[in-house]
């Protein structure tokens, strides 16, 4: 049995230690907002925060996460969708198909938490998630909008 702190709740899960955190979140805990994309931590659809750091969960074994570490999924970022990044995503009509968006939002939120005033170069270097629809221009606009408004400091 493993104890995990997910979205502020300590949960007991019974899984093999090499089970990827993504599958524990989706299958054992039932939070399906975090997506499976590539399985090799390249696309970013599986991004969650671990102690505030954007982390790709598809290739991270659950045994690498301790009970003390705080895992936040897209469901825990803002249960009512009012996080500034989520609001900017809506304002800038970022999603098309939407599949990659939870990972994109989680990566952007971690970027802005660590660097509230990112440059274009900062955004380009940190936002390495893959969007097959190619909404990168709108992603950047949404991030810059949040940065300009100084609305972060939540989540």
C-alpha cells in the first residue's frame, strides 16, 4: 500500500511500486483529467504538479513519490475553473480538440508560479508540451495575459 497526497487529500492506494503515477491517478483514484498521450514523458498531456513543479506522470513510478509530496492534478488546480490560467485559456479560445489542454494548463500554471513575468523565451523554453492542433500562439497569448494581469498567486 502507498499513501499519496493528491489535491490536498491523503489517499491509500494498493499498486505495484513501478506503476506509473498517471495510471494510479486515473485508474485507482479516478481523476481522469490528466491524460495519457505518449507514455514516455515527451508530450506533456500527463502533466501534474508535484510540490509545485510541473511533472510528467506517465513515466514516473508511484514509488518515486512520497506521502509528504503534494500532487495537484487539473481537478485540484481549481475545482470551479477560476484559476487565472484556466480563465485565460477560455478568454483566448486556446483549445481546439482539447486533449492536451489539461497538461498545457498545468505546465503554464507552474511556469507562472515560478516566474510571474516570463519572457517569450521563458515561455518557449518551458512550454514543451505538444499540441497536435497547433494552438501555440494562443497558449503564449494566454500566458502573457495572465502575466500582464498579475492574477497569479493562487493554485
